[in-house]
C-alpha cells in the first residue's frame, strides 16, 4: 500500500486482494519502467494531470 496524502489517494496492490477482479486502464510512471508492456493502454510519463502529474504520455 502506498499513501499519497497530497492527492488524497491510496494505492493498494490489487494482486494482494483475494477474489478481486481487476482490469487496468492506464500505466503511470512509465518513464521509470523496467519492463515494456504492449497492451494498447495509455502510458503516462508520470501521472495524469488529475493526479498532479504532467499528463504527458509515452509511446508504446
């Protein structure tokens, strides 16, 4: 779990929740990625503007 008080946001890693159906919609902090993912989802350099980021996306 990661807490972001300034954004009033808490990240919970979906993989730890039993019986939770999860479907990702975006990738964040993609500039710092260690693995490239080709799934057609938007890849944000940092965070979407709504969450205090630049909103800049990166190519797949």
